[in-house]
């Protein structure tokens, strides 16, 4: 496989999933880890992605400060976000993780609902503080802050979550599969998101359709039936969503 083709595949994987591991890229490309690592570095030099320890993240992943940074699938993610905010009711306690689609959700939050937000995502907390009015509250769930994901993880965050019962949880999803459920590449993030699910009355997955039924990652967060509602940019009656409809998941 030529370098240009490898680079195209790497960018596609990073843009869809936001964060990928070099070892996974090597397996997908059928090349050595050293070759995959060199390809990632070359793309980082070209500012096509951001090289991080053990892998790469998309340019738009969990970035608040640079509003001009390109966001992959922004049009679709905006559609998904607009659908997501339609689920909010006055006085709701909202639990929300990070990710580029959830950041778009934060930008669409209505101003008159007296909402209380809990989030373990530093970029999400900042976005919410700058997007909502004073009648809404933002509470940051602290813990061991991951440099790559910018999420607070660990025992402290999980303990805090155990004391919350959110009306709705918008769960960021990197990998989603009808049979394998929702998975993550990081063990601590998987544990954090498990705790988020347990702390919520309704769990909503906001995801672009390109993520559906992609190869699962290393650590399982939940079975697909743990999700109450799945929101994509597709029409709810799309045939591409039939498998999820058959699992009695609400589709929006």
C-alpha cells in the first residue's frame, strides 16, 4: 500500500473516531507499528491531525479555544446536536461527556430551561460556561485529568458520579457496534462512562452514522441495549438503522 493511501485511511479513522491508537492503525493498514508511527508523525507535521502518546487525535477533538479549527462532519454534527437539545426539559439535570458532537450540542443549548450540567470534560465545561446564561449551572466533575482526552477519570470522578442521578446523559461514543456495544480505547475512560450510564435515567448516544458498526475497540463500556436513544444525522426511519430499531432503541 502506497504512503498516500495509508495517509488517507489514517485520516479517515481519526476523523470518524476522534482518537485512535498507532497499534490499531498498524493492524488496519497491515504494516509495522514503526511505519504507522512514522505516518502519524508525517500527518502531524502537515497539521492534518495531532500526534499524542501512543496514537493520534483529530484536529477538532475536544478543542475549545480555536474556533477556526476544522471539525470533521460539522454539518452532520450540527444536525445531531439540534436533535439532541430537543430532548431537554425545564429543570433537567444533564450529564454530558466530551467529544466534538457534544461540543456542538453545548452551542445549541436553549437559554430558558434552568438546567444543571455535570461534566467530566474540561473543554465541555468551558464551552458550557461560555454558551449558557446564568440561570443554568455548570458543575465540573474533577479527577485525574487525561492530557489526550481532557476528561477527568479515576476514583474521585466515579465517586462523584455515584452521588448523581441525572435526568439525561449525552454519552460521547467513539466506537459503537450493534453486537459489541459501545467501546473505548482507554480503560479509565471506559470505567468513567460506565459510571455515567449508571448515574442516568436516560442515556442518549449522539453519533455520526459513519461510526455505526465500526470495529470495536479494546474496552467495553456497555451493551447496545444500555442506550435508550440513538441520534444520528439520518432520518429516524432510515434502513441503515434497522438493526438498532430492532433492539427497541429510540431513534431520532
